[in-house]
C-alpha cells in the first residue's frame, strides 16, 4: 500500500515540474518576440512583398551585383563542336625520290626555311642520264629534219614563183636576173633550159613568117617550125606542172618526218619529265655535259619549312622513297566532325566565316573560313567532316592543337532576351531578379523560349526596359529563401 502511494506522489511531482518548465520557456520566447520583431513584421513595415529581397548597403557592396538591361535583340543558336588544327593539305607535301639513285648532296635539314625552286638535294641516277641522253638525241634529230623541211619549203615557194614567171612568157634576161640567187634546187636545171628552148622556138617561128611569104623557105618548113613551138610549149607546161607536184611532194614527205621526229622528241621529253617531276632544266647547257647527264636536282615546290628529312648523303634511294616533308604554316586547317544531333540546327555555305577558339589561347577568338563540308556520313562516328581554313601569319598556331569550332545555327529575331546567368530555377519554374529600388530586388517568374549559349528568350514575364540581375542572382535566391524560413 505504501509503495502505491509513493508511486502516485512521484508522478504528481513530475507533472508539476514539467508544467513549470514549459511555462518558463513560453515566457522567455514571448519576451524575445517583443524585443526582436520577425521578418514578416519587417516586410510589412517596409512595404515589401514575399518575392522581394531587401539588402543592406554592406551586403550590396559585398555581393558585387551586376545588372543587365532587358531589351529586344536577335538570337543565334551557336553549336560548339570539338576540333583539332592540322596542316593544310595543299601546303604540306611529302617530297619523294622520282627514281632510283644515290643521294650525293643534301643541302637542308629539319627546321630550315626554304624558298620556291631552292635545291634541297641532288641524286645521281643512271635512269635519268639515259632519259636525258635520249631526249638530247631526239632533239638533235628533230632539228635536222626541221632544217630539211625549211629547205624544202623554201624551194617549193621559189619554184612556184618561177613557174608563174615562166608561164607569163617573160624575157629570159629578166627571169635569170630575178632568180639568179633564189634557192631552186635541181629544178633550176630542168625548168630554165626548157623555157629557153621554148623561147628559141618562138623566135625562129617568128622569123620564118616573112621568109615563107617571100618564098625563101618552103611552107613545109614553116609548118615544122610552128610544130616545134607547140611542142616546146607543151613540154614546158608539163614540166612546170610536174615540178610543182614534185616539190610539194618532197616538202610533204619531209613534213611527215618532221612530225614523227617531233612526236618522238615529245615522248622522250614527257618520259624525262615523269622521272624528274617537272620540265625545269631539261635542255640546259649545264646538263648536256656527259658528267652531268645523270644529275637530278630535287627542288622545293613552294616556300616553307622542312619538317622531316629521311635520308642522308651517300645513301641509296629507291623510287617513291620519302626524302623530305615540306610544309607551310601561314595557314592551317581546322578539322571537326558534325554529328547527327547538330545536322538540323546548322546551315553552312562554302566560304562562310566561322569563329574558332583554341584551347591553348582561351582569351582569344580566331576567324576561319569554311573550306569543305563533307556529304558522306561516317559509319563509325555517324558524322560528316568539316574543314575550315584559318590564317596563321605569325606562326602562333601549331598543328595538333585542340580547338572549338562555333557553328551558327537556328536564328530568331526581335525577341526579349536576358543573359543565361540571370535565369534561375525553383521547382521547375524559371525566374529572374529585377531591380525594384536601390536596395531591393524582386523575383519575377518568366516563361523561357529560344535558348543560346549566352541568352534566353523571355516569352512571358518581362516587357523590356527592366534591369535584371546577372552576376549575383544565385546569392539573391539564397537570401530570399532565408527570409522565407525566418
């Protein structure tokens, strides 16, 4: 019985003690509320809504807030694709040995700058010597036949003039005077005597006419002399026609030989060009000497820098062996791949200007011009290749550097836009902070639309002219949440 009474008393004392402790806590809390008003009371006293943030001047200075004016502008959605700098294939060549031989001279080393036409190396090649000797022989044969043709053409021209003079029945004296120094070949000894016989027959016949009238000669003799005139005229005309035919035939025969000699010379020249790689110095006097017929000079096709040298002096090289790698880096290529996800968003034309950022120079933007956009999709990467040309006059850029190619895509004009950093999220609701007064900033919910890397279109919520917080917007969001909790 005593134990039950003790237990009841213990419970009563515990309840009374807890009631006294709770009353003390409540009293302390009420006093604290009287001496320190809450955030809601402060907001009511300052006239701010629950979406406003009021900051002290010290906080505003510490936050370093930046404002951006809300205005209408054109937006361009730029896609950034990774790329890499590489040599311009048009200015990066592998200079190979055109034929087998011995490398008797090497005049450059890696890192040397060379000019167009500069001799890089010299090869002694028997094949080149044989080809050059054959070309010299064919050239000599052609020149001989050319001289023959010129001779025949000259004779043909003079014979034609002589025939015209003879058929016009000019005096023998004037004909001999005009053609005394003309080149006629063997036709002089055929045509001039025949013409002389014809003139003699004409003269004798003319003298026979008065003699026949006086009876000094018979009529038969007169007729015989007339027949001699006709026969000599016919012989002269036939000889003239035959001479013209023969001289033209001789000229055409030599012309055929000339064409054949020219073809053989061209074939020999092309063969030598195919071995050397160019037509430079094929027939110079220096290379016609026997000791230099086999000399082959390897020259630089353009100005640039020697990147590699594979062989050294006195080494034997085979045809197509790589001797040097020559490059020119005043312009480079930016190579990138356009993936399937970006196809519908880009529109590029040949020659279009692009912006390129180089990872090694993060604070610079370089200009490039689109050179080539592939049409075939790679089955391995599911992308098409893009090549853009970038100028490098100072040699700042190097092949192999990583790059970012900014490709312009979809555009939207005359829209209200705010910086991307100014847009925040709250339970899937986009909002921004605008400046309400010198110390207060108001949250404004927006409906976003078209987006680029730096800008967001505002379809609803802003009208233009507002000052939106860009840098420090997230800090304002934190301040707003803290005020709500208080």
